C-alpha cells in the first residue's frame, strides 16, 4: 500500500514538472515573439516630418575646432550595433535561464530518488476505533454453463442422429440390392429352364401332312 502511494506521488510530481515545463516553454515562446515584434517595429522606417518652408533651415558652418575634434556622429551607436548587442544580451539571458532550469530539474530528480517518509498529521482529535468488518465467507465457484458447451452437446447429438440415419439408409440399400440380386438369379434360372431344348414328337408316317388352302379372305389394305 505504501509502495503504491509513493509511486502515485512520484507520478503526480512528474506530471506537474512536465506541465510546468510546457507552461514555461509557452511563456518563453510568447516572450520571444513579443521581442521579435518589438524589433520589427524598431526596424520599420518611419516617415520624416515635413520641413517648415516658412522657416528655412540654414546649416551652421563648422569651425576648425569642430573639425579637429571627434565628430558627434562617431559617438552615436548605429542600429546594427544596437541589434547585435540586443541579440547577445538575449542569448546570455537564455543560457542563464537554461542553466537554472537544468539545475532545478536535476535537484528535483534527486529529491524524487530519495524517498521521504510522510509524517503523521498534527491533530488533537482522539483516535477512533474502527469497526471491524465482518469476515466474508470463502467464495464458492459456480459451475458455469457456457452456451458454446451446450451447442457442442446439441451438435454431437445431431451428428449422431445423422450418422445413425445414414447407417440405416445404407443397410436398407444393401438389403434391397441383395433381394434384387436373388430375384435376378431366380429369373435367370427360370429362363434357363425354359430355354432347354426338348425332344420333338416323331411324325406319323402313316398319316402324312397335306397342307390345305386357307379359307380366310385376303387382307384388304
């Protein structure tokens, strides 16, 4: 039970760390987008004001002292130098934030590796005696009757009936063939008896046969 609680706490901390990382990355991405927008706004050329035509500007002629000393334009940083300095500064900030983030994650992982026992809550309430639950009886397994088993029994019974019916039909056919064969043999025996040549009676020589003309009328076609 304690092991499961500890594992749940570790998983919850990891989820929070992951959520914190995602939120931090989202904030950092928004900050970078805002910085890029600001730089783009600075790099956009702005329209110059119209000169006052009623008050023409007459440039002042530079003296020799002004020409010999350093020019004012040399002290003004250019826009490119500003952008490079800004990029370098932002890169240094990113590196510092990344190092802090890595150190923080390493420290949190080391803390998670070291299990800390949870202390008992401070309370003034008297401990309550928990009611002992009644002990349940041992579970008796029930003989399950699966539908597949019932179908298998019915199928076996049906297959037995089909096999019995097929056996009876085969036996009836064999008996019918045997009876037919016996009848054929009896018929052959009878025909053989009829086909046996028999002796013809001798003619009467004292009364010879004289054919007579038929008295019937000829057939009319």
